[in-house]
C-alpha cells in the first residue's frame, strides 16, 4: 500500500496519481512481473478516495498493458516495460483522404508500442464533448483535432493536460496549453505562394476560394493570402464559393475545398478554357489523385505523413513542445 502515494495539494487527478505510483514502483523494481498489487477496496480504504476513481486508474493501467486482472484473485503486474504500451484516443473532425494518410502514418509509427481508437466529431460541439467525456481516464494519450468553440473547453479540461496532443488544427487557440503538431495556416499560404511568385505575377488576378473549411483555418489562411497579395501588389479577391461564377481567362484560383476544385474544372471544360494555359489552379491538400487529374493539379500542402510520425514521436518521447508541420507548394501543369 505504501507504493501508492497521493498528493492532496496536487492539481493532477487522483486516478492519474495512482497510475503514476504503480508505474514508478515497477520502474524502481519495487514491483516485479507477476506481483499482486493492492485491490480496489484496499486502495480505497487506505487513501479515502472513491472506488470509481481507483477502478478508473486500474482500467487505464490494464489498457496500457501494464497490469492484468484475474477474476476473484486481483490485479497483477504484466510487464517491466511501462513505456512500451500506449492506448491512444484519436479524435478527428472527419474522414478524408489526407486524414486517412495521417491515421495510417500514426499506426505505422506506433507499430507494436501501442494501439489506437479513432473517433470523429464532425465539427459538432455536442458530439465532441460526448466522445471526450466518455474517453476520460480510459486512455494513456489523447490526439485531438479541436473545434474553435469555447463549448469544448469543459470537456477537454477533463483530460490530463500532459496527455493531450493537439493535431493539425488550432495551434493559435490551443497550442499554448497543450503539446501540438499543427499547420500554421497564415504562414503556410504566404510562404507557399512566395515560392511560386514568378509564375503568379503572370496572371491578371489571384482569387482565393475559401469553401467550407473550419472557421479558424479560413481566418488565418485569408490573412496570409491578403498579406502576400498586398506585399507584392497583386490584384486579388477572396470568395467563399464559385457556384455563381464562371472562370475568367488570366485568373489564378487558389481553391481550398475539393468540391470547389471539381466545380471549377467542370466549368472550365464546359467553356473550353484550358487549365494551366488560360487559367491557373492551385488546390489545397495533396492526395495522389491530384497528381493525375488534368495532367496534374498544383497543390499547397502540409506533409500529412510526417504529421502522423511527428505526433507519435512526441507521444513516445513525452515531448510537450509545439511543432510546425512543414508546408510547400507542389508545382504541376495546372499552375
């Protein structure tokens, strides 16, 4: 019982203190493989904390592969390698081609060091909160694409701060409180367009089509776009969609949403306007299909494979910093 130490003045949740105490005892060789640890009732009686809190701690240790239970006998130490097993909760906003690439990279990078469960909140605050609240205490790490809405604050604060990793979106809003691997949207579009400045100057007008991306993406992306155009004195425009507008020769379109990309190319084909010759197109987010469509669609894209690798590297090394995932302009014949 003396191995489980709780600090009533600590802000760390009690269940997490129990988890840390057991891990520390194993790391210090005070507990060995096969040793029986105190029962739930024994921990409750000695510490005075609620049974559900102790159960929560033991369940997290089980999911991490650190202890195991035998019916009617109790809990036992399963491994000496306390850092080798991670049980990771992943919460994405939706499933898309590039999210799948991130997910596959996460799984490949984690390999046999743990397992992952993936969920989707679809940018709905109530769904986000329900999923996070139900996951609290059940996982060793939490990789989350947040929503830019204060309504998620309460649920995300239920998770231990040192176990949360913000991914892809929302560094400006969340990166100060949690470890993160994110795109920096304002800097990314500015730097990517600057790479193609010589070509961009050949167009009469540069148009950013925002589409339906999450609000903070749009805000920061638009800011970087406008900054670029002002600095290099380019004729520009920002619009949400292309539904009521036809492509005009001499214009360059930077299109964030793939539905707008499809609409633009269809309209260009209908009007016999040659993409890459009479209008320019730069799409957002690299996927293999864009290398093939129309002899190749130029893209502004972060490295999604690297993003998955980087977040798992942070998890495994317990790195609590902030990584800017690299972004670049991939030049193809549409531009």
